């Protein structure tokens, strides 16, 4: 029987305590132990970005991160964007522009957009392309994703 | 191969190396390579997360030397003021590394320890004649040795680092005035590519060329390599057509690529010539 490690972290503004196996991924921890199933497992090797979460203000591939490393950290998942008043403006813009086809990449796209807009509030097409370089939409619905990002950027930065 | 059963999270190099002296330790830093290498099985039974070791974090200056803690992330290289001032080629290379999400996790020390022939961050550090700092527990205290990065790698995934040694930092001397450097890599797309070929060139600009040049290649042999023959061909020379032609012949001799899923030997040699000429031109002429 393997040792489990007790970790304390803040997830979407709430203190959580979990006991994890040393090699468990952050993705499996949030999905299986915290029931936060927004972050998706797709490639499992950091190539697609569907598992993107934000840890202490930095986006990461949660499939490549060890859950033990989240001890003492602040984690935001897609579930944490929504407030009682409604969707995050980025989520709303994705809905408004139909920037969703099958939807599997969407949580990762939105979390990485959150990171991008925190660094560059009004990005150019090239800056969006660079910012989302680690996220893949296999439906290839990129045009509407760009439209949604430009729209939310103009709404929030003006 | 065994299962990971135990977990350690030391906060000092002393604690970490003492644990490694007991054997069976797998070191975790960023985890981006390790997660895929473990897949539930490993060479050790204890996972040691070194991320809380303060002495292995951040970039610092000690006299003439710049020390990059092994835990500094690839993203850190893009925003650190000391790196920007002393060796912008490190930031330039970091900007080409994987994706935002991976750069935020992956560490400089991890990229070196993984000892991939395609490890991007190794190339600019080779141009800077960097040393790696290896620490181990010996006789009740931490013993440290510095190994030139040039002599660190012995094969794919292999290095001179012993099983009980921990890579704690990489350091380089502040480059001379007039030092310039550049990096380029090739893959099918700009992001998330394991380089088919990477090239770095550096030197002090002089008389239409470079003096004390440094040339380094990735993905062209079992380890990242210095282009010693190219360096000899261009050292102090004005880069006219004859000198460049000689440098490209030398480049072909400096590399020993294989054919694999990413590119053929032939194509890699072609890329080495084209990219050497381009990076050399950019670095020497600005």
C-alpha cells in the first residue's frame, strides 16, 4: 500500500483538504476527488491544453502536474470563473459567438484565454495565436474563438 | 522497475541530498517530463518533490557569475531582468519552448537533467560556457562540484550526474562587452515541437564577423553538441563567401544526425547548413 500525502489547497476560493497518491496528476485529483470535471483529459501529454487550470496566476497543463505540488497553492478551474451574477465575460463571449463546437476543448480554451487577457488585455490576432498555442480545437473552430476573444477584450478593456 | 510508494518534500539541499544518499529516490521538479516517464512505474520507490528547496529557486548574481537556480521555470527566463541584461538569448530560446502552460511548469534544471539531445534550453547555456552545479551528501555535509555543460551529457537521457547527485543550479560568467548570440529551431509548427534541429551561435562582434565564437546544435546526435569545427573556421574572420562556405562544410562535420520519426539524417544535415548560415548572419550582422 502506497503512502498517501495530505495536501491543503485553495480551489476556486474554497479551502480543500485531500489525501493523494504521490504520482496522482492534478487533473485526476480535481476531476476524481473534487468532482470538478470541467478540466478535460484528452491527449494526456501536454499537447492539447484541454486540461488547463490556473495555479497561482499561471496557466498549467494539469495532466502533467503532480497533485502533491498543489499543496498550499491557489487553484482556479473553469468552475471557479462563474459568479452568482452569472458567467464570466469570457464564458459569455464564447456563448455569444458560438465559439464552441463539440465543446471538449472549451474549458481549456477559456482558462488559457483568461491567462492571455490577464497579460495582454487587448491582444492582436498574432498575440491570440501565440497565447493559445498550447490549446488545440480538433473541430478547428478557431475563427469564432478569435471573434469571442476580440469581443470580450473590447468589452472589458474599453 | 518498481512502484512509487513514498513521498518527500525537502526544503533544503542538505535534506534533499541526504535523502538521495539512501537511494531509490526519483526527483520531481516541474514534472512535465517525469509524469509521462513514470506512467505508474519508476526506477525508485520514493518521489522527492524539490520544488520547496529555496536554494534552488530564482536567478542571482554572485560577482561576475549569474546563477540560475535549477527550479527557475522556462517562463521565468522570459521575464527575469538579470537574464534580459546578461543573456537575452536565454529568453529568446524560452520564447520558442513548448507552450505557455508547459513553460509555466517546466524548469531549467529539469530540461538539463532530462538530457534530451533536443533539449532547447541547453543550447543557449552552451553558448555561454555554462557550468552545472551538482550537489551530493558526503561525510555529513553537502558537497558541490561544477561540471561544464559541454561535458555533462554522455548520451540520450544520460549524463555524468551520479545517482546520488542533485542538479541544484546552472551558472555562467557575465559575457564580455560586445557579446551577441542567437537561436533558431525547426519543427512542423512553431509551438509544442521537439526540435528537428536547433542551432545557437554566439561571439563578440568584430571586423565583419565574430571573435571567440560559440556554436551549438541540438537534435543532431546523441547529445547536444558544440560546433567546434565551425568555431575554428570563423574565429576572427570576416564572414565573406569563402569563410561562410568553409563554415558550412565544417558544420556538416560537427554533426552526426540519425533518421527518426521527426526527420531524416539527410534533411537534418540540410537544415544544419541552412540554419547555421542564417543564424550566423543574424548574429554577426545584427
